[in-house]
């Protein structure tokens, strides 16, 4: 039995495996600029965040119908369940779809159907986080929030993603204020490629409760002290950091030092179809590369539930935390 864990940093569009991309392309009559899945996989060599985003947005051309979004989310949940995920807080990028003429209602309806069935089908409770694309305008983010109003019962939080450098959190002050007034929780990507000052801004200007990535906080010791003091969770994505060249190798990842410093770290997969592994694979990889012992892995699993938006279901959170506390690593399946 795998270690029970929550996944808090997962872009549903980043779970689009090459096989499903080709299935959906055939279903929707979309021609992909790749001969087959192998040629597509060979394109997964990235220089930086932008070079990944170009492929990631391009491949979304295969997603059209309620059924497509359902199938995408259901495939992710099935794989996540195999790797011990018991709770998932899932990002989606509505603007990447509405810009192609796919209505936001189609996206949310499709994802929502898969999420509604998830607890029974896969044993995974879920929350949905709507992200604004930070390289689009603040007005576009506001229009996106407006268009999501009929579906707010399905959305727990707002987030901020896409190309970071040059698009500081403060650009989105107004839409975060409006989202807060609607009762939505707040997270934002910050400090993935952008400077530590973006992390300060996400906290001070947007009022976020978690920082997605936050990797570059290690460059600012006062910021680290603040994140520790205020118990701000970081949703780290080590495999993503290597693939997008934020760090050279997994052995260089500062996760262990960050945990030693008292930061509330979680480990996540970001875009698993592109970065070489789902969250269980990620736990395994950091364990090997950084020599994390069982208690460190247990701490990461505990953190994932503590940092989750399960505040409206404390009974489930307590049950999952008890499972983590009682987990016997001897029951883990061998590789
Ligand atoms: N969208 C999907 N993955 C992302 C990442 N790693 N950073 C920013 N935006 C993203
Ligand atoms: Zn991300």
C-alpha cells in the first residue's frame, strides 16, 4: 500500500498523456503536428518554463467537449489513486480553453463530473482551483472570474500560473480582492522562475494562503523566516524544477534544507505527463536523490493534508492524518 498523500499542485491540463492526446485528436478531428506518441514524447525536452508552456498550450487543441474534460480528469484520478493520493486540489486554466472557443461551462462541467464521482470511484476527495494566466491582462482575469460566477459552487480557490517573470502578483490585486469577496480561497505560483519579491507580493498584495513552488524563497533568509513563522505552505514540484531547468539535477534540490529550516513543504507533480512522473513517483525520486528517511516522507505526507483546503471536512482530514501516522512503510509495494 502506498503512503497516503494529498496532491496540492497539479494542473489538470498537464496530465494529458500522449496516448490520450492522440485519442482525443482522432475523436475531434484535430491534426497534431506530431506523427505519433513517440515523436510527441521526444518533444518533451524543455529549456525553461516558456518552452514547456508553448507545447502545453498547443496540445490543449485536442480538448473540446464535456466528455473530453471528464476523460482527462478521470484518467488522472485513476493514476493518482494507484500512487496513494487520497485528496487532490486540481488547477485548471479556463482562459486557455475560452481563447479557443471552448466555453468555461464545458470545461467545468466535464471536470466536475469526474470530480463528483472521484471519492466513490477512486477514493480521492477533490477541490477545484481556477487559475488566471498571468501573461494575460488583469481585465481578462476579471472577465474570467465573472464568467465563472454560475459555477462557484464547484470552485474552492483561485490561483495564478503561466509565464511568471515580468508578471508580478500585484498585477492581479483587483481580481484577487473580488475572488476573496466571493468567498474563494487564494493561492498563487510565485518564486518558480520569478524573484523572492514575488513571494512577498503574493502574500502581502494578494493575500494568498499557500505559495505554489516558492522555490526561490531560499535566496532571501528574511522571507524564509517569515514563511516559517507564518506557517505558509509551499507546494514544491521537484521533478518540474529539474525538467524546466530551475535546478540542474534532483540531487541539487533544496527540499531537505528547506524542511530542516522549518518550512512547511509539500511535494507535488505539477504537470506529470510532461515531467516524468506522478506524485508517488516524485516521492520515490526525492527519497532516492536526497536520501530522505521514512520520517521525512511521513512529514511530507502529513504536511500535504495539513496544508489542504479540507477545513470544511475536518473529520476527513483527521482520518487521513491518522492513516499517515499509522502507515507502515513495510507495506509499500516493491518497485
Ligand atoms: N502551468 C502549468 N504548469 C505550470 C508551471 N510549472 N508554472 C507556471 N504555470 C504553469
Ligand atoms: Zn504549476
